[in-house]
């Protein structure tokens, strides 16, 4: 069982994980790191805050 992340925790996701492709389709690496910032938000290296339960925004 996975625990709820604590603020500052670093979590890893594989690109082929089903939730990964749904939430972060703009990522092109096979493995990447997220840092939990609280309130359901993670920071992806080099990206802005991404709501954990929201659809990704289309940014140019």
C-alpha cells in the first residue's frame, strides 16, 4: 500500500504508468521526479505547479 505523500517528498513515476500518460502527456522521459508541495500539488522538474487531480493545461 502506498502512503499519502508528505510535503517535500520526492516521488517517481514511469511514463508508461496509466496515470502518468493521462496527467502528464507532455513529459518525454521514461522516469521523472515529482516533489509534493501540499494541497494535492506536485512540482515536476522544470515545470510549474500541476494540480494532481486536474487535466493538464495546453501551454505553448
